C-alpha cells in the first residue's frame, strides 16, 4: 500500500513538472490531452496510435484504451471499420474526450459498421464526450429479438452524467428489432436503465446529424428511472434529419426544458407494429418544439406528426409544419394515471394531413383526459374528404381557439367530430362546428385555392380572418412567417396585416 501511494504521488509530481516545463499548468495539461489515431485501411494495432503515421488498425484496439480528459480519438476519413467502437474512460468539465475524423476533408466520413452488434459506437456509464463526423451503420441478420443502434449511450445506476455532444454524425441501415422505449433499437440513442440509484443525463446536444433507414427510433432519449431526479436536463436536438424511420422519428422521455428545433422528419412508422409519432415526448415538463417539419408518416395507428402524450406538463409546439402524414397532424393522448396539464399548440401549419381510421383525424383527442390544453392560432387544411379535421372519443380538457379549419373542397368537405372539447372563435370552411358560438364561417381567402406548402395559406387582403382573433398573453411576439402578431390578432397562423 505504501509503495502504491508513493508511486501515485511521484507520478503526480512528474506530471506537474512536465506541464511546467511545457509552460502549462497541470489543469491545462490535462485539457490538452493526447490524440490517438485509427486508420482501418493501413494502421497497425502494435503502433502507439499517437500520430497519423503510427495509427492503430482497428476499432477493437481503440475500444481497449481508457481515455481521459482532453484526449482525442481520430478516425481516418475515407476508411471503413468493422466492429464496435466502445472506448472507455471519461472526460472532465471543460476537457471532454472527443471522437472525430482526420485526413483529407474531401474524403468520406470514416465509417463504422457494427455487423449486428448492440451499437456501432457504444458508451457505457461515462460522461463528457463529444462525437463528430462519423458514418455509422449496423446491419445484421434479420431479427425480432435483438436491439441494435448506430450510436448508443447507456447509463445504469450511474448518477448524473454531464455533457454529451453528437454533431455531424450520419447513421443509416440499422435493422434492429421492433422494441419500443425505454430501451429501443434506433439511430442515435441516450438511455437510462437501472432501479438502484437516481440516474440521468445533464447536457445532451444532438445537432446537424442524419439518421436514415433505421429501426425503430430515429433520435431519442429515454429512461427507466421513475423516482426523484429522473428528468434529463440540457437536452437539445437541433437541425437533424430523419428519413425512413421504422418507428418514432424524434422522441424525448423524462426531460425538463428540452428543446427540439429546426429538425426535419420524412418517413416514420415505416416498419413498426406499434404506436409511433414524428416528434413527441413522454413524461416531460416544459419541452419546446419549434421550427420542425414532419412529413411522410405511414399508417393510421397513431402516425401523427406531433403528439402531446402521457405525463406532459407545459409542453409547447409552435412554428412547426406538418404535411402529407397518413396519421394526421396532432395527437392529444394522456396516459392512464398520468397528469397532462398546461400544454400549448399554437402558430403551426398543417397541410393535407389525414387519418381515415376512427377515432382518429387530422387532430385526434383520445386516451385519457388532459387539463388546460390550448390549441390556438394554427392553420389546418386538408384536401381529403375521407378524413375528419378533428375527432374526440371522450377526453376533456382541450380548447380550440382562433384556428383556421379548412376541409376538402369536394363533396361535403371534411367534418369535425368532437362534441366534448371547447371551441371559441375559429374560422371554418368546408367544415363546421355548431357548438362554436363565435364561429367565423367563411372562406379564409388563402393566396392559393389548393395549398401545398406553408406560404400557400397566407391570407389575401380582405380575408375574414384578419383582425378577428382574440389576443393571448403567452409572450409570443411573431407568427410562423416572422410577422409581428397584431392586436387584435388574425385567426390562424398568418398574422400579416
């Protein structure tokens, strides 16, 4: 024991002396770290890895190394590796471990193909990592029993894990089993497991990344911990793109003040037998979703673009666009025994969404009752006469106010099948809601008679929607298009005067 303690003290002193000789404090020396290289085409696992000329050959070699604060693990561009990259160690505040690419920037991002393993990049019980500029895939034999992912960060009875950044990572071709949360297959996943110790993420940023043809969740964070301190904080999913996702597009579970913005989802619920949505949350408080676009939702078993689901409190959807989804624009569906309260859906646009299966519609209010759910200043238009614009099979607590509802121009239009929710001062065209005593029943006079994009639902001069709304003190100053919201406001998403 004495010898070991002496060795540690000596090593610490030598490190400090080396740092001083280099003109660095010990803290700065730790932050500078060491760069390790992997070249899966020409590297050598017997090399040091500390330069491009002495690069390791395999991700297995890198996975056997323990990284520390400020270290970098660099994979060569234009190369393809097989296996699982599962490095050990952790960074520190201000000195994360970084995984990135090196080499000719004109070459393709370095690829890691996991060949059916749990994940291509797999981090377990660690923190302070940044992962950039990788190409990840995970294709194995067809399975109904194995969970697979592209990038998978897993905590089990760990405590609070801080600071993760995923930036410019492309995940594709992940054919995992159709297991839903809290531990699914998927593209980019952050998962908390265990029941012995309060565990959560604090600071997760996924940005400018792409998932394509993955099962079953595109990008997500979720947890099995259901006690005090369960909410992940500092969650930001921004400027990502998800295509051809087997189940859910982008989902946040057990989060506080998550922001999901400027994302694009095209094709979700493509291969799942479960219930899925494009962008949504479960048991999350104060989540903000804005400037997202969701299209191509497949199927009518949910498949809505956006969702206020079980246990959501003070979640807000604003400035989002939804179009051409088979499952519709919006689901309001509180879970059994959960509290869903104070949620807001405003200043969004839905064009030509539909859901032809009862009890669903373009907007569906189903499942358990919510309280104080306000849906206002949205424009919802569909060209389908075989879908309802709104349906409600019994739950209370939802108010629709100052929305523009436009049904199909053929036949008898598109109905509103809701005898439960509150309706106040909406505009209806090719549809009706007799219980709305302040209804405006008139052509909204869109700039296009057949809307196909957001700009098509702008209002012409003389529109009966102009100035016909009621002000809402929600702190929102601008509409979907960036126009200041006047007083009194217009009905619908276009607030131009």
